[in-house]
């Protein structure tokens, strides 16, 4: 969903960090196969032994980037769609600031259509159903009932899902007294909540044709939706085996609002990352 920018990223350098802090950050997860770092909103870094994945970078209030991008591993930067809270042109400056880091930009094609970047700035452009691979990763673009795509990425034997803006966004309107059809909402204008839910569930059905299980799922749990804001996420875990559930897209409603989903993941014995701050990491 489109979101209003709050503040700008401060370009601190790796050299500004004390050596002992840099060493701790770089080496505290060496025994894990994969390290996830929450950057902001729907933005995450996923580090494996061979490479680093960035999803839907917007801004970096905890200044995570200098450390992560200075490791010299191949970096893959994913942007699921053109909304400013999921795509920032700042990502294209990383090649200049980190010349020793190989970077591949994998973008949804709608970013080009909305003139947020030039075709030559993207290494890979994808729409729903496209796939791409190299020696490190395999990528399939899933669909979205909002804008752009969702991401299915396989790396080092792990399968990762990042939803982008795939979600049951109008869940709060699906009340007992709703009789179907279009309604008027001050925030969204004329909408058809039932139709949108069918589109959402249809996208899940298409993803199940590719796989029915993920080791890591990053999915919107956005309290701005109102009553039923966990409905889309609950529908997702009902249909997919999930190794770790990671909430996202909650910056406006706060960390604690995202924790509401833990009740439902606990009921299905799915581990839940209870994110408490930007820059926090989790090893699996």
C-alpha cells in the first residue's frame, strides 16, 4: 500500500563504527545458515554464506547498510512494485558507494511503467510468472492483488517468500452485515471488498501451483487496515507450511500491532519473529 515518507536515510560510513562493534555485527551469526535483518517497514536484508538479498528497501533509520554492503558478497536487490514505501531510487547509488560489492537489481516491471526508473538501471525486470536464476539464487515472481509482484526466492536450500503488497487489504469491510458488492470508503473510494478478497485468494492459489511451503515468510501485518488486519496473514498460513513468520508493513501502527499475529502463528506452531526495533537481526 502507498505510504507517506517520514524521514531520510543518513549515509554514515562503516568507518564510523567502533572496530569491536563492527566485528560483533559481522560475526555474531556465523553459526547460522541465514541472517535476517529488519531495516524498515517492508525492507529486509537476508544474508547467507554466499550472498545477500535486499527486499523492498525504503530507508534505513538504524544505518544497517554500510556494514551489510561492505562484506563483499554478491548482493541481490529486489523491489516488488513502484510505491515509494517499497522502492527507493537510492538503491542505484549503492554501486557507486560500494564499488567492490557485486550488485544485481531485480525489479518488478511496473516500476518502469510508472517511470520510477529507467530500463537500463534494472538488471532483471519481472512480471508475475517470470523466473530467473544464477549460480546463487533462483527467483520466481508471484502475483499481487495490489501492485507489482511478490517474490519466491530459493537460496542455499532455503525457500523465502516476500509478499510485497499482496494482502487482504479490505478485510475490515468483510463484516457480518456486508452483503457483497461495492461500497464507499473515505480512504479508498469505491471498493468491492469481496471481489478483492477473491483476487487475493486467487493469487495464493497460483502461488500454491509453484510451492506450498516456505522456510521464511515476510508478510504484511498492518494495523491501519482496522478490524481483521491479520486476516490476510492468517489466510496465508492456513494454505502454506511456514518455517518462520516475519511481520512487515507495520511502521504506521507500530511494532506491538504486528505482534498480534503471534497468537495465530503460535496456534499453528509456527515460529514468529517478534521484531522490536529497526536494525534487529534474527538467525536461522
